[in-house]
């Protein structure tokens, strides 16, 4: 009889814990994307002290979840035994796209301590959720961050409709490629990450146009009884390619579950609203299906195409559209985006409204909170990318009026 007492008590305690947690209001999250390479001109990004200084700076935004960049393309920024590119070459900090003066080299894969393990430790020590920002890409800045697996397996390279091979990405249609990516996930799980954010905006220029590989083309012919469309934006082709991306996410979800650890899967989608087929065409992202199948815990809106004649009003309408579409199955983070590559970030809002950046950051956060989002995502919290006034506004707001997720049924 005694041998049953422990398990019974454990189950009872688990039930009470779940019941208690269900009664506690959920914290409105501030998920900060961190590319620590972009701090290289300010802190020593290869040392534990420098990593701590980066987190100090990021926490000024009120961040509760840290989405730390684990790679640049296929160059891993920790002691990876799966992807060994960094062991055979150097990442020259002078070979970056702008003119920042950074002398010397970094070998993030050989630092002491292991960068990801140290960041996870620091986050847990500070009460932050440690997460990973994993771009859905194998090259970043198109050339000097390609990995060893890619270079050693040209038989898996993508190719165009004309048969031109493209080393920028190995195709998910090949099972060894999927196994390789899942092995990289294992390394992150081993280091204790609690959130895995897969970013489908940063694809290294990948899209359905590079999936004219033999297995995909053959499957299309078998399914439709005709040759593949040569137009990579043909919706039939994009939906067909999306099956392989969805298949990868299914395996990734099962892999996370099998690990025995609770790892939240967040997926970032570009041009998600207003609703349309652009994510499917751009990156084979059938995100509504992913939500319906329960493959995604959190949907991250990378950006929306808001109307410059009515910036905040159209943004609110776009958020509402997405949130009503995914209501229930998964959580949503809305963007407060300082980067303006798309012409849709805070600088663009500022130009259209004449408001100060801190006023806009507050307005967008309140808007996301009001519409029922579970948090905001900040892309990217580089050094002083978000001004001191913006950081303070976000910290005050998300520790006060927007501290908790808005309960459904309230006044809109």
C-alpha cells in the first residue's frame, strides 16, 4: 500500500498546482530579441561579463522573455557538436554589411563559457524566461555564414525551376536534413532553453522558388498529374511546398514533447495581416493550419501592413483580425518593432503620425493589450536601438497597467 502513497500525493499536488496556476492572471510578456553580435562594438560578447552587461541593457525594456540568437545562418554561437563550421573558419567582424569599425575576429563556437548555456543560467538567475531566436535560414548576409552540413551535402541543396542549384538552403524534403535540424534543437534543449522561437521572416532569401528538388517535383506530379508550375508564386505550388514545412513542424513538435521538458514553440510570420496568402507565397507558411493542428504555442506577428493614412487604427484592425482567427488555440505576441527594414516599424509610425517614439511604443503596447494579445515582441534590442525614453515607457507600462494579460469579455 505504501508504494502508492508517493504517486498519489504527487498527482494530487500536480492537480492543485494546475488549479492554482489557472487562477493566477497570466503575465503580459515582453519578449526581447537579442542578437549579441550587434553588441560587439560595446561589450566583450565572448565573455560572461559581456553577456551579463547585454542582459542589463535589455532588461531596461521591462523584458520578461529573452530570445537570444543562437546562430548567424549556420554558424552556431555556442559549443555545437552538430554544426562545426566555426571550428574550421573565422567570422571576421570586419566583414559585416555596414561600416562599423570592429577589429579582429570572434569565435563564438569556441568561447568560454558556452554562450547559450551561460545566457540560460543568467536568465534563470534573474527570473527571466530563457529562449532562442532561431532564424529559418542557413545563410545570413548571403555567403559567409554557411555551415558544414550544407557544404558537405550538396545533394540536398535547393534548386530553382530551371534546375539551378542553390546552396543557400538544404531542402526539408530530405529526411537527413530534418534529422540534422532536430539534432541542433537537442543541443538547445540540453542547455535548458524554455522558448524556441522559429523566425520565418529571416529565411536567408529561401522560399518556394528554391524547392524544385526531385522529391518535391515528383510528389507534385503524382498528386496533380502534371508538371510543377514554373511560377514559384503559383498558389498550388506554394501550398505543395508548405506541406514539407508543416511536416517539419510536426516532427519538431513531437521532438520537443519527447524531450520530457516544457519548451514553448513560438513561430514568427511576416505579412500576416491583413489576412492573405503572402506568408504562403513568401515562405511556405501555412500558419492557420499550424494553429488548427496545435503545432504552435505562440504566434509572433513579425509585422503588419498598416495603412499610412490611419496608422494605429489600421494596426488595431489587423491585430483584431489575427487574434480572432487564432482565438483559443494559441497565444499571440504583437510587434513593437524598432527596426524599419519594411518601412513599417516605429520610425515609419513616427513619420506618419508625428508622435514621439515613446508615445508610439506605449500606444502599440496598449493596443496589443487591449485586443487580447499575450505580449509584445521587440525586434531587436540592440544597444540603444530602443531609446532610453522608449525603454522606460515600456518598462513602466508592462510593470503597471499592462502587467497582466487582458481577460476576455472586457470592453474593447
